[in-house]
C-alpha cells in the first residue's frame, strides 16, 4: 500500500506457498516461510486486509479512500472490516477499460476502426473525469461526450476542451478523420449506453488515483528477486522485498543508512554512487513534469502509433488469437527501392535459345569483382537463330552442348539455377546489373525460376536491378555514341576495348568494367527497379486503357514493385492504406483521385458479395 500524496510505501506483506526446509522433509526447528495455502489469485485481497489491519493496529491509521483496480474482491473484503472505506478507481485501469470497451464495440461499427477515433473518444472520457470535482459535474460532463462527437455542441458552452464556441464557422475536429463529426446512428446508440454505465459509477471516478507507483515497486522487486529464480521458499524473499521498500521510501542511499544502523562503515564509494543516482532520478522527475517534455512525449507516441499503423498496412495482421486457423494474409507490400541499402553490384547476363520471352537459357554468367560465376545449361528445346550469335549448338539426341563446335560441360536448368542462387547468397544485399535486362533477361529468368518454385527465394535475395541500357541513355549523349547504345559499342567507345560479344562471360566482364568506371557513381534512386517491375506494370494495363490512372504513375509504382493487387490489399487492411502507399512512393494524391475511388468501389462491392455469400 502506497500513500497517494507521499508516494511512499505505508505497509507491505509477502505470501509464500512453499518452505524450502519443510519441502525437504526436515523436522528441525526453523522459521517456516509458508504462510499461504490458498490459490495465488486470492493472495492480493488477503494481503490488502492484512496491511489495513497493520496500519490500524500498529500505527493507529484508518484507511478512508482506497484507489485500486476492479479486478479482484479486495474492496469487498476490506469493507467487511472497514464499512466506512470508500473505493475509487485507478486512472490507468479506467483508461484501459474505456479503450477496451470501444475496441470491442469497433467489431460491429466501421467508424470506430479508423485509427484516430478510439483514442479521441478515450481522451474525451478522461477529460470529463479529470476536470470534474463533484458527482453531478462528472455526470454532466459525460453526457456531453456523445453529442459533441456527433457534431452537437449545444452542451459544450462551459468546457475548455471544445473550441466550437470560439469560431463555429471554421470549426473542425482535429483528431477525427477528415475533421468531420461521427455519423452512424447505431454507434451513437451504443456510445450512449456506454456513457450511461459510467454515469452510474460517477462517484468512484472522482479524483482518481494512480497505481503506477505500485507497478514501479513491482518492477523494483523483480530486479532484486527475478521470477526466473525461486526465492519464496526461504527468508531471502522477504529480505529482498524489504530492501525494495527501503529503496522506494529512502532512495538509493538506503544502503548507507542500513550500514550506519548496523554499525558498519557507510562506504564512501557507495554513498557517492547512490547520491548520484538519486540526484539523476530527482532531475528526471522534475523534467517529466514540464510542459515541453509532455508535448514531446505525446508527439513521440503519436509518431510511433502512425509508424505501427503504416507497418500493419504493409505487413497485414501478423499476431492475433488463433490467427493461424483463419487463413492469414501473408502478402508483404514492398518498401520503395533505395540504392543506399545495396552493397554488392552483381553484373549479370544470360544467353538463350532465341530472342523471344518464351526461349530457354543456355548460359548464365555473373561477376562481383574477382568472384565469378558461369554455367552452361542444357536447353529443353532446339537452339534456333541465336546459335549464329552465341556460337552455341545443342544435340537433343546425344544431350551434348557445343561452343563453336567444341563440346562444353553443361548442367540441367534446375541445378544451374540453384548454383546461381547459392552464388548470390555469398554477397551482402546484392543487386543485379545488366544491359537490357529489364525487357529481356529478368523476365525470362523469373519465368523459369517460377516454374521450378524458386522465384520467391530469388526475389528475397535480389529484390532489384539496374539496367545499364536505360542508365546509358540518360548519361551518355546521343551524339557521342552515334545513337547506338549496344553494349559492345559503348565499351569500345568509352573503354577503347574490343571483345567477343554474345558470350555471357565476356559480356559480364566488359560490362563490369564499364559500370564501375563510367556509370556506378552517377547512379540514382531513379535507376533502380524492382525485380518484379514488369509484372507490376502489366497489372495496371486495364486501368491505363480506361484512363483511370496515368502511365507515368503506373511506371513509378511498378518501378518500386507496387502492383495493383498491392493497392487493393492495402485498401482491405486499412481505409487509408492506399493513400499511405502512394505517399510513401512519392505519388501526389491529387493525381490519383480516380484510382482511389475505383479501388474503394471495388472493395465495397467485394464486401457486399462476401456478406451475401455468408447469408
């Protein structure tokens, strides 16, 4: 029990269900620490009665007002011995109780699911409770909450927390969505019922105390007697709790005072250290009471909640009771690509059986500095026109691969892909770099990886790429290269090197030299593309045709790996989900009004269909 005004421990008790000596079967005389045989949950009320009697019998102190939660029978049992005892609620538990009621109500009211609404209504309840000194005042203050939240300010004339009277024409709710009042009549009815319940308890809600000091005391006890170790079977526990009481009441310097009382040296080092800790604590308490600290704490809390909400939009619901059995939403909406997080640039090239997107891979090559990777691959079809360019030919009858007429050792496509993935795993945050890979190499590689169930693993290792063809067109003037941006021509022009083109190893080595010397330092965020860019762009095809959204915006979203399905997913997770994703990817909301409306209409239609199916 802690005094409300002093913050110091007035009385304490310890209950233990075991005794270490008794448990060993010893019959020797000892101080038995076992003083409880009932359930652990009944300890609290028994100790409360014991402490109240200690104060009355030993100190001639009668408890008049008790601040506690409503979770146990403590108050009822105390009133059996002290009929005049008045029970009042605890501020923190009251606030949590109000929030819990509102969150439970949100399951049947869509308006409450908006992130700002429940915290705002909770604050309104706490304002009413904090500012009222009489029971009638509190009841009147509670009666104002629902009309105020629904836009009726006729009862708000004499309250400080409503600013409608100051300027009715421009009044907007700062903490409600779009600054508008709540509208649902069913929600209003349920809120009025909730207010009626708290009106009946108005007397116990006046001048609330706080059990925060008790929680702090419990934390201090846990540092001296952690639950991972069992001290309850010996006198060690009561000694540790007693030491905590001294620390709570006297501060850290209690150690010096105990030494003096025991006729021991107080200890200069201990005195210096504990005095320093007490002074630090005193300054922190003063600082925590300042207006600037409270404002900063509120801002920090608000920012943290906003970040958590944005994370939930991108991650989906990841923790809830029995979530595993309800087909959880596992899709993660990717972050915007950022060049700074990539540390290894993997120059990469493929050789294929043809020039179309349905062709097969015949050679994979990659390089990071002096660490190379190269594999010839047995194709699953005949090599067509590409053999004239790459010099590779394949005999399906003998399953042999030839380079310029000489046999080379190849691998099956699955083995080659697995080896390539192992090679990529050796590097820290790799990114692919290739010439014209956006429209050719990457789509082919992803198609075949998906066929073998390896696409997700590949994307998790290498989430993005840089196309040096696009980068070269941005950096190198057209006049300097005579309008030709082929890799061989660029290498010859800027490095003065000729090499055997259309061999994956030669292409990779020359591209690595070109990229590191001429292009890498001039790379920006705009040159980095999500590995799923092409798939994402295709998802917007119908919307672009219908002129619901511009091609420029689709390209920007696709570049960061955001598909139409991701936007629809964000809309299902949170009503502001699409806006959050668009804003994070630098898309102006004014240019996406048609897109936002279309996605919202689709989600409403899906919800109606789902409701009909359930019926």
